[in-house]
C-alpha cells in the first residue's frame, strides 16, 4: 500500500458527515499512528446543497457515486448510504471488483449479502470491514474475530439497539407513555425522525444478531425464519408491573447453538433488576459471549449515534492502513458452512401474560382452565380491577412452556367476548 491513501465517502447522512469531519480533523493523528497520509478525494450524496452539520468541499462532490471510479483512483471506499440493496450493494460490489477496500456500517447490507460480498473481497484480495454495523462504538466484531478467535463460542446475546433500550429505560424513569418517549428519542436524535419502524419492530437488532452468529459460529449468514418481535406492544403498565415484580423489560437479541442447530431470536424479555443485563440502560448496548475456555465475556458501550459509529469506522480504517488483508468473517469463505436451524416451535420460556378483560364472573377461571388444558402451570396471578369501567387487568406469570404450545393455547382468546384484546406476551429471559 502506498504512503498516500485516497478515500471516497458515499452517503452523507448523520454518520457519513460526522465521519467526513473526523477524517479531516484527525488526519495528522492517523498519519502518526499508521505512517499513511489520507486524502478525501471524493464525496457523494443525493443533494449537493443540503444543509449539513459540517461544511462539505463541493469541488469533490459527486451526485452519481459511480462516476467517482471513472475519474479518481480510490484506495478505500466508505459506504454509509444504508440500503440492503440498490445503490449500496451496487457500489460495494463495484469497488471490491476494482480491488478497492470497503468499510461500511451498513448492517442491512451485510446481514443480507455479507457472504457474497466476503467472497468477492477474498477473490480480489482486498478488505471488507463492517465493525460499525453491530453495536455502534463497541469493538465486538474485532473481539470475536481476533481476541476470542481460538475460543469455541456457543452463545452470543445482548442489547443491540440503543433506540429501543433508551425508550424502555425512559418509560420506567419518567413514567411516560411509549408515544411520548418515542417523540423524546426522535428529538434527541436517538430515533429516526421520519420512520423509526426498523428499530422498533426488532429488524435492526435481528440484522445484527445474524452478523454476530456468522462470526461467532464460523457459519454462513442464516436465512432462517425466526422469532422477531419489537417493542411496539409494550405499554407503560407492563413496565410498572414488571418493576413491582423486580423485573425490567429489555429487547434482547439471542443466538445460540442447541443440539448442533442454530437458534436466533429477537424479542422483548423480562430480566431481573439485579442482573447485569437488567442494568444496561439508556442508549447503551451490551454484547455477552459464552464460550470455552474463556467463559463469559462482556462488552458494553454506546450503540447509537454518529460518534460511536465513526469510532468503529476509524478503527476499521486503521486496520486497513496497517496493511493486513483479512478474511471479512474471520475465516475463509469456503470454510464457513451452513448450519441447520433449530425449530423455533420448541423454544421454551416462562411467560408474562397480560389480559384486559370484562370484570365479570368466570373470566379468570376460563383463562386458568385453558392454560391447564395445555399443561401450562401458573406461577403467579395479579388482578387489578377497574370498577369504574367494569374492566380488569389480569397478569399471569407461567412456568416454562414451548412456543407452539403457548400459541395453540392462547389462540382461543382472539375471539372471546369476555377478553377485550389478545393478551400481551413477554417472555422471561431464562
């Protein structure tokens, strides 16, 4: 690699523009630590004249990013558009084929096309780095690829989305509704101002758990149809009831090997207030790996925002500037195998079930009889009557049961006149 390194940045959203400023302001520091002089020779976004947080050099601005390759010699491309397909995929593929190193925070792209892009990088003997795609500023991917590389990891789990963790923590602290706290998160820049759906419905965390699985278990990225639930149905009353029980609601991503089969899931969990994971609050992320011989390893840090993400992008840059060509997923693509999925129907948990019912005789016995019929035993019942509206809230904590058993048992409550809405279900974390 030459001493002078030409860099292009495609995508100047929150992350891209922050990165642009970091690269300019840390040019000397990067040279001191790597011996390389970096030059930003091209930047690209949809709108040249958009008002941005930092001023851009319009002389190097390209409205069409593909023109960069025709006019400039590029050594490293940063892709921060964020699409799983379209121009994001096109430009990364093009760069790798042109033997250009690529750095991206794009988890949607990597979780969908990471296997194919890794093969392309290996074939052309360049780097594809994506540390910033999982858990913001936490160097978890490098820790798994390098620091834990000789360990046999059998489980990786944690809080992988700062937006949802902030919302759940803030609902508990402020005693405010989901909608109010979401607006607060959008104002603070923790949630997308337009459409925060991909954070709230669990998709963002699920893309990250797929990347973590592939790295932890040396497998291809799974295409399994697993449990993916977000936090949209969590109400303030669930947070309050959980608190009374000494529990907190957290959105967890979980991936583990069960009987040589891969199980991945993202869903809200009830965790103990006295546990480590129960005390990771605000926009913090935490990733926990379990393996042999190391045991349990924990990494925690800020997972949302352009600052932490840029920290990981610069870490990838430094890795490339030191001159190593590495396998994107830690080992050669032809040594990464597909793994059979664990049947999600057999996943078992204790359940928190919240029923909103008409306050009349026989409703509670209807519920408990139905649970008994499916051999779901009750651990605890909390009844809160609302005499004024002739309603009641019934919360039941069950002993362990499987997903399929719970689904079959609860299906009757979709059409029952005494039950006002289908029960809210939160799994207790084992």
